[in-house]
């Protein structure tokens, strides 16, 4: 590990801390894609973040559409990464949205850079992303994706089997007919599935709370990792986002069950 980084770890949790104000920070600021006005917005958010520091900033600007290239073919991204690891600089972006084709790819790339080169990161619109939390979020997302995938496959297999056996399957969007007993059982089944989903995701929520994240911050992380929302898992929405209220409701339900 670079001795300078080992002695002077840079931690970022939003606006610069009091003991970081006035400190000389070396930064590799990466601006990517989109229109000139969007690039100006990216630069503005970076300057706003660094306004309380004595920063030495080197900008790297990547042309639009390059985000779809393989990492090895993104020359400006490679230049920015190389600058940060050879100059002991922090890699700064305004947002992860659009950095790669998916935010999950962005997080995976950052994790690799942190592991291989001890690179530190700042993301202007998400103060919870840092060299330390990247590993937690990546490992957590891997486990959650595997588990959610297994649960989804199991649920689909059960539906296919019921259909094969001629059993009526009541979905959340089914027409309202007079099948009171069937609907009651369906509601009970949905409540049981909701409870199981809460129990599955609660450990991840608790881990992020232990990192000091608020409900809103946790929702942002889940959106970044493209984790299915409860409504998507129920089949009510093809696309949906996590909100602070979604996370809070899960926590409140779990606390109620624990009492």
C-alpha cells in the first residue's frame, strides 16, 4: 500500500469535514459524455464540493458515447485512473449515472481500482460512496442479487407447476371476480411473501445503517445497484425506484414484528 495513503487516509462523507477545509487535496476530476451544458453542470458540482479545500484539480473530459466502449478502450478514463494512482490523487466524478452503461458496472470498476491501486473516490451527488463503502456495497449487492434471483426463479417455478396442474393462479393484477376464498388465500400468500422479502433485505439495510446512512441514502444505494423494489417483485411495476419511505416502512414492519 502507498505509504502516504496509509498515513493520511482520505475519507469523504458529504461536504468536506472541518479538519479537511483548507487542506490541499490533489484530485483527478473525470467529466464524461453528454452535452456541453451537462459537462458544465458536472464541473460546477465538483467545484461546489471542493470550495472549502485548497485543491489541486486536473480535469479529464471524455467524449459522448465513449461510455459504451470497453473500459480498456476508454482512453480518457484510463488517463484519469493512471493520473490518480501515480499522483496520489482522489478520483472525483459528479455522479455515477451515465459513467458506465449501468451504475452496477461503475461500482464494480471502482471496487477493482480500490483493490488493485488503493484509489480513493469521491462522488459529488452521493457522499456515501468512498473507498471503504465500495467493498461493502459490492459484496452486499452480489449476495442480494443471487438471493433475489433464486427467490424469483423459485416463485416462477411454483406458478408454472400450478398452471401445469390446472390450478388457478391469482395475480395482483387479476380481474376482480367473486373468488373470495381464493382471493383471501392469495392475499395471505402475498403477505407471507412480503414478510419474507422484508426479512431478506433487512440485514442489508442494517449494514448500511451501521455505516451511518439515512433511509434516503440507503434508497439511493439500492437504486444504484438496480435492486428490485417490493412493487417490482410483486409484479405491480416493471420499473420502480426505492424511496426513503420504502426503506422506512420495511424497518418499521420488522421492528413491529420484533416487539
